[in-house]
C-alpha cells in the first residue's frame, strides 16, 4: 500500500519555510516509504481562521480521504487537522497523523488565536478517524512550556503516542531530523 502525506504548515508559515522543503526532498527519494508528499499552501497564513484552513483541507482531501493517507500538522496546522477530522463521517480511518508542536492550550494566547482555542466537536470521531496518532513535542516550546501537561492531554484525548524532543523548541528549523524520523518510524511503508 502506497502512502500519501499531506502537510499543513504553521501560523505564518508557507510551503517554502521551516522544515517543509527539506522534508519533502527527503521523502521524495526512492525508498522513503511515501509515494506522494504535498505541503498545502494555506490561505492568509499570518491571520489564519479555522473556517478557511479547514475548508482548504476539505477541498484538497474531500469528504473521505483514502485509507492510506497520512496527515502532518505543525502547530496551528494540528488544530486544522483535528477540526477537519471532526467533520468526517464514520468510516474507514486514515493511516495516521503526526502532530508536530501540537497543543490544546497556549500559555499566553493572543486575540487572533481565540477561534483556534474553542473546543473541538466530535472528539471521539476525531480519535476514530485515524489508525495511529503520534505527537512530537519539545521540552522547550515557548508556547507550551508545560510539556508534561500537554503530553498527558494528547494521550488522554486521542490515545496518542507522544515523542519528546529535548531542545526542539517549536520545530521551526530548516532541517528537523526528529520530524523525518517520526514519519519514517511510524508511518512509512517498506518498498
């Protein structure tokens, strides 16, 4: 079974920022375990709204993404994935989701972030929509310094396996080996 990866970038990100170009180049190599990689160009990245970003993801993946789909969200991209998955009808779950610098709460939220902090509907549906949940957190993320609480919330709410990267901050570097390693260890299909 071939796997397709869809990446939803962070707030103020673009497909050509952070680790996304590097990750795409690594995953496009033969034997990477992914047949296709797509970093979505989300609308209004400096002032994202749940409606616009979930709508973009829904138009890209449709109402029932293929079972071989893997989703990767980065920061607010994780919230986008959760909100999209809450809209799906019950059915075959997708292969997996990797949530990088994921959060349920932000220590010092700004006004434009408030719509992203509203409770996610159908959390049980979200949990069931994905066969394998993996969350990659850092012990030095400036937005969620209580990484222990953040980890516990992901485990309790989604049954996620949480990986902790010491010193990873918010995973904004041009090269992020921990992201590649998590994808290949948990979601790549052997050729």
